[in-house]
């Protein structure tokens, strides 16, 4: 399905038009800050509105890419400007455009210096995220994939906490190192196939020995982005130091880039190597699920606890992807979308009370429900969604992953299920200490109730988490044919249930 109107290009680059407009804004510092917030909110909101047309116009019965746009870019080298979406990429584009305006709203009162620069960084980040998920050319994918680092590096390094510079450089160096190896592998793939077009590369038959090395090169980049154990250590520092909105986007979208890369590159292009390395991926993922859950239990900082929980949840994602069967891959994708919504909401929960008391220490709270009952209700719902309560989106993704893992290797499913128990332990422990108990501290009793802006952020997140939990077919129907096509590219020898 080809669009007569370049909808994907408009959605991708519309945020950059907001950046150009903000560069021209003049006036007093207060006026510039107010105008920057309004421009960023309206531009990102309109981008989300346009992205809904992707959902409305998407044909779930069509196998292949839709809304395609292709123009020769470097024609002599076979490199083109090629955009398109399928049932794998479209949900991630919607997730990105949905979370950015909510993140801008979350920053409304907490960011007080260099506001225009901050809003520009978020709009550039949105273009990079959408462009990465929509790219069907390997070079374009790499440019957007790496471009995400720059605005997020600035968001953490300029508007973060006390140790923001350390966390920003650690984030940048970890992710850049892996991506250099991926670039080398891309050059080898281009030399072998003579093209950078992703659909053509997916159909190209790379030699098994070459697949081995190419898989490792891509794995070095995607594993850091997920992040997988043991290359996850940059994530807690980045989350703790990032502003609230930065953590929302980092957990909501950026952690999904690695999983998306496995689905778009590793499985279809290196099926033999993916099957060969699956036991290693399972082992690392199980360690991540159990170990980081135990580490989360020992945390005294709310943000760091949720950051470690993200590593555990993304361990389920990699288990589902490398199960290489329909239930596992669909469950991994569903889990990524669900985690994007739930983790963004949980980090916003931390941001709400941090803006009032300016501390994330769990011991500083207790009895918050007495002063902020609506906040306690939203927090409880998202906490239960995080632990996979039936009726929420978290349950659907985790159960599908466990079914897929059981069909591939039942020992993986058994060990991963331990992570579900530990997840309930640390989230319930966090909620009990922050929300319940007697409000003995006077500052707790004086906490302001949720503002209308904060309420406006919580409501859509809650609605979608509940909707996808009750009607998971909303997402699963979109993914079905794309997942089946991916399994066909992998081949029956890899996807056979074990």
C-alpha cells in the first residue's frame, strides 16, 4: 500500500518544523519559556494526531509494508530515502508520538531554565525516534538510531540531577561503542549484497559463518539499548539523573529500540545465528529477570528501583523474541508497548511527589494516600499493571512470552516466572512504604493534591493500559500478519516448537 501523500515523512519531520520555529522566538526569558512550551505541546500533539491516520489507514490483512515512500538518495551506491511501516513498526511509532506530548506536559513546571533548548531537544528526539521506526533503508536507520543519542545526552547532561554529567557520558559511551560495531557489520552487509534496502537484505541469504559474526556485531548494539545484563549498568544512573520527562521517554521508547532491532535485523537477516545464540540470550535474560529483581528489592531510591524493574521486564522481551514462535514474538512486542506505557506512568508517579518534596528516598514518604488519594489510586493501578495483574496490558504480554518460552524451552519459562513473583514483591514493597502507613511527617500531610495537568497525564495512560488489557486484540490483530511473515523469513527449521 503506497500513500499518495507523504504521511510518514510529515509525521517524522514535523517536530523539526517546531524546532525551527522555536529558534526564531524572541522576547523576555519568561515569554520565550511560555511560548516554547506551547509550541512544543501543539507541535507534538498535532504529530500524534497525524500518526492516528496510520492506525486508521493501516490494513491488517495486507502482508508487507504500507505507506511506503521511496526516493533515490545516493543512487550510484544504491542508497535510497525509504520509509514504510508494517505491523511491527507501526505500534512503536504511535507509542513515540503519544508519549512525547505527555512528557512535555510533565515538564511544564519542573523545567525552569533554558526551557526553549529543552523543548527543542524533545522535538528533535521525537523526529529521531519516529524516523528510526519508519526507516526501510539501513543507512537511514543507522542515522536515526544514533541521532537519538544526541538529544537524550543533552536532556540528561543539562537538565538532570547532581551527577548528570557522569550519567550522560556513561549513557553515551555505552551506546556508542556497541553501535560502532554495528556500523562495521552494515558495511560488510552492503559489500555482500550491494544494497542497503532493509526488505532486500531480509531476503538476502547470508552465509552461516558470516551470519555468526554479523549477529554478534548487531547484538553488541542492541543488547546495550535493551539493555541486557551485564551491559545494563548505564540505565539506573541515567534514570536517576534524568529529569522526569527524560526518564519517561527513555523507559517508554528508547529501551524498545534494541528489541525492535532484533526483530527487524537479527531474526530475519541472521536466522541461523539467531537460533544458534538463542540459548545464550535465554541465559542472559533469565539472569536479568532474577538478578535485577533482587537488586530492585534492595533499593532505597524510587527511581532506581523502577529502573532495575525495567531491566527485568525487558528480559521478558528478549526471551519472547528469541523463542522464535508466534506466541513469544507477539508477546514480546505486546510487552514492549505495555512497558512503554506503564514505565512512563511509574516514572511520572515518582516525578509528581519529587516536585513536591524534592527527594526520591523511599524512607522520606509514608501515608501519601491521606494527602493525595487520587494519586494513590493511579499509582496503585500502574503498580499492579507492572506486576501483570489480569485485566491490564502487563498481564497479556508476560503470559504470551511465558507460553512462547515454554514451547521453546520450558526451563526458561519456569525461571522467568520467578521474576514475576519477585516483581510483585518489590513493587508492593515500594507502594506500601510510600503510600500506606500513618502520615507522621508534617510535610506529607501538606502535600498538594494532583493538579489538573497531572491528572490529564495520568488519565490517557491509564485508559490505554486498561484497554489493551481487556481488548488485547486491538494490538495483536495489527501484529499478526507481520509476525507470521517474520517467522516465514526465519524459516521452519528455526521456528519449530521444541
